[in-house]
C-alpha cells in the first residue's frame, strides 16, 4: 500500500537580502573647509548638494559669501578642482562687489560705494565723497561718469538716499527706453510706463496696458531685465499666468522658464547700500 507523504516539507526560511550600502551623509562643513582652502582669500563658504545639479555652480552673495551648489556624490577632488579653476573670477568678483558697496561677509554694514553700476545697460559712475557741515547729503555730477556726494557723508542713510534717487532717475529713463525698444521688437504695444520702487515686484501691468517697472531692474544682468520687460508686455495680451501666457513669453524669450527661476533669486544683484536709504 502506498501512502501519501503528508508531512510538511522543511522550510528554508525567508530569504534575507543584503542591506544596500548606504552613502555616508553629506559633510557640508568638511566640503566648505575643502573649498575654502582653494580660495584666493578668506571668505565665508557654504556648500550644498543638489540632486538636479549637473555641474558645480558658484555664487557670491552679499551677506553670505561664496555659496557652492554641487551634484550629489561629487568626489572631493572634483570640488577642489572646480573651485581652483574659478579662483581668479572669485577674487575679481569679490573686489567688484566690495567696491559697489555690497559686502559679502555676514553682519557687515554696507560701506559707501566707490561706484554705481547699472549692469543691465553697461553704465557706471565713480563716486567720490566730501564731508561738509550740513544736514543730509547733496549729489552733483562732476562729469559724464563721475559723481560727488557732499555733506553728512558719514550718515549712510543720507548717502544711500541721494544715490537711490540718482539710480531711480537714470535707471528709470533707461528702462523706459528699453521697454519702448522691446515693444517694437516683439510687436506688443503698451499704453504707458511708470517707474517705481516696489519692495517685492519687478514689474506689473494693468488691464489697460499700463506697465510699472521697478527701477532696481537696472542692476540686473540684461537677460533678466529683458525677461521682465517681455513678461509685462505679454500681459497686455494675456493678463494671467496661463499656459497661453507662458507660450507667448517663450516665443520672444526662448528658455524663459529657466530664466524666470534665476529671476526669483536675483535680488543678490542689488547693491547692499540700497537697504540703508531712509
């Protein structure tokens, strides 16, 4: 007689998988120290990993110093190599920002600027100072590219006040000319333009096609300044941020979305002394 074997087969037990090898946590302090060792001069450094970064990106930001964004898992030697390759640019940019009154080190008070630079239009003025026994400050032009600030020149708020008025006047005139030119280039008409000093907006457009521009646009690189001009002109047709609106912007500014992301973080282009104005 044949019997069926009903006894359970011995179990081999659950299969255990080897745990995945974990990457060590990112050592931000160590990476910053490595980067600092390759810099041409001492300055604050912050290093960040970004999963979307494909290359090492360096930014000198007033009040923060050098901010480095690098791809996840980048070997330390590659980071050091990238910093060393840009050392001349870092030194030159540090000096330029300091001369413009945009200190990079945290906690420092903005010094009086040695020059005014409206980057979007390639305009620059040297600034000299003369102490006078009077309240406030007076700004006078000593030539086509030279300014004199006289009066209470140790009062940074007074100095910033007259420089702000100068930049609003000159920058505003240049922005109005640029808006008219871009309007012709794009075929997007508008009914009028106003220059303002908005705290949070670069520009705006009314339903009647009147455009307001922030005078500080003149401190931005031209590609970002032009993006704002086109953006507001496109609102004369599409007073919204729909897909049709962005398609219209893209038609006149290829890659507008990438530029718009840069614009969102563009306030570091503004001189630090602007914040001292009363």
